């Protein structure tokens, strides 16, 4: 028991200060305190490979990997050295830097289905630019997003469709429709109900399970038959499903696609790519149609971020990153599923998703998804040195780290089993975590600690 991580004094002290200075205490909702147990690292100091260290000196094997943005590993040498070299020459100038052309060329070699690319800083800017471009190209206002995929942008066109839509006018909310994934008839019905009004459909190619045979190609054909574009969000699938993204893996060419996250191995860079006939509307050479204010940001072409992207893409091109992600994810899933079976938790804990992008589902005794039990499982894996809000592997997750993680889950699942039998309130310390997209915050609850949990922290 003494080997378990239980000291978060510095994190707790920083939490109080952070919430006074920063709304939510963090600059990304997914990193907020409400997403984690009371007993958890509040702040990370450093990372190397697949390991991170918090402000209390605790070490963890990490699987969030910067919300899936770090595909190679933290402080990956080839990337860091490229960034350091570039920074010696400056990072932002009055005119374009030559590295912008090099980065675009490298990207288009990786994603051959695209004719042109424009870089920016985050995925939200890229998807929102794609939406604007689709509206300009079609002269239509409505956008349809896949309801089964959780996040596309911080901008109003998407956030207005969530529970957390305060501050977004109803007129804006009404411009975004929804459709079901892998259901061509649902999309066909959507076009019939809004004939001649939909500019584009936006979706991820996959959240884990493969789409049905031909679904993506048929969906694009349906879009084109109705005068609409197909936008593919590759923030997660890009540089995980295949080097050229899910579009390469599933063999089709979207009208527009958006990349980010693993593109820069954690450095801030994202991309809008697509067919020339659409992308050129944001250029200065075409004269037949109105200009589109596509993407124009002061920091969109910072040279060190582009150096990071080029170096990252070189690693993907020259080394077996994609096969490694797949094999290690497969190994991790198999080991955790064996532990689930040993503890008689089949049907209560499920590991789901693509091997390179796994997550887990926690259920109570009635088979209903449970935030309290999810929080307990996260609490217990953290105590055992594994920080796993998801199960996303990187190129630096080796067999030893995978095996240590399986061992940590095995121990945590023993507590989960006991919680199912005797009540989660006896094992979870403090309140459960919550979902990000909720209409209201709940009032703070006292940290009631059951007798077993109290003994664990004694």
C-alpha cells in the first residue's frame, strides 16, 4: 500500500490558485479538475516518451498523450532538435518563411488526396474554415454534422448543438443539423427534408469500428448528387489510421479534410486540405468567384511549429510508427480484457476503439454507464502510476510500459469488483467526475469518504 501514489499537496495548492486566475482552472475543458478524481495529479511538470511527472514528483505512464496530440512521445528527440534549430532563426516574419512551402509540400506528399493545404494553430480553426469554404462554394447556409461524433470545433456552429450552448444565438444553432453515422438512409432523408439548402456534411471517418463497406464513398456520392461537399475531420484518425489518414486507409478522397493533433507531435499546428477547386477560393489568383476569408492568423505559420510538423512527418515516413501503434494498442487491449475476465467484470468494463486510439467504458451493476465507477477506475490506476483518461498509445510505449499498465489495471479492477459488490461510495474518494458538455455545473459536494477509502488513504 505504501508504494501507491497518494501525495498531491503541491497540486492541491496550485488548484486553488488556478481557479482564482483561470475560468475552469485550465485552458482546455478536457484537462479540467471535473474530469478527474479528487486524488489525481493537478499539474504536469515534464514528460519524456510515454512518461510524465507531476508537481509532487509522482511519475506516471501516460495514455492521454496531450489529448491525442502526441503520437511519437513527449520531447521526442528528432522533433525537439528540429524545433530548436529553427528557433535560432526566428519564428515569425512580415513575409512568408520558406519553410511554409517545405511544410506544405511534405504534407501533400503524405496526404496525396489533397491538392492544396493551409496551416493554422488548432483543429477548431481548420474545421470552421472548412465550413465557411463549403458555404461559399455552394452558396448555402446549412451544415450537417455527425451526431455520433463528440467534437468538431469550439466555434458557434458546433457548440450551439451541444448542451453547453449558452451565449450562442438560436439563429446560429438552427444552421447546424445532425445525421447518424453509418446510416446512409438517415443522410438521404436529411437531404430530402432540406432540399437545396445543405452546404456540407462533416464527420470523422471512424471513432474505432470501421464504417460499413462503401459507406464513406456512398455518403460522398450522396453529397455530390445533392450539390453538397463532404468534409472529413482527421484530427484523430490522421497519423494514426495510416500515414495519409483515414482517407488513405479507407480509400477515398474527401472534398475537404482537416488535420491536427499528431501532425506536430504536440506543437500547435493544424491543417485544412482539399481539392484545388475549393481551396483556391481562398487564394488571390482566382477572379471568377467572390473571395473567401479562409484562414489568416498571425501565428498560423510560426516556423518552429512547421519544423515540428516536418520532422514528425519524416518520422512517420521513415519508421514503422503506424504498425507500432496498432500492435501496442492490440497488446494493451488484450491484456486489460484478460484482467476484466479474471475479475468477472465482463459486460461492466469494455475496452473499445481502434488499437491506436482506445478508450474504455465503465458500467454499474445494471449495465448502465457510470461516471462514479469510471472515476474510481481512474483513481485506482493513478494510484498505481498510470494516467489513463483514455488508452491512446504512442510510438514510445514499449512492451514494458504496456505490461506495467496491464498490471495496474488488474489491481484497479479488483477494487472495481469490490465496488460493484459493496458500493462505489465505499471506495471512491470525493465526488465523481462529470461530462464536459453539461447545461449547468452542480453544486460542490462534501468529500464524503467511505470506510474502505479512508483506510486506503490513511
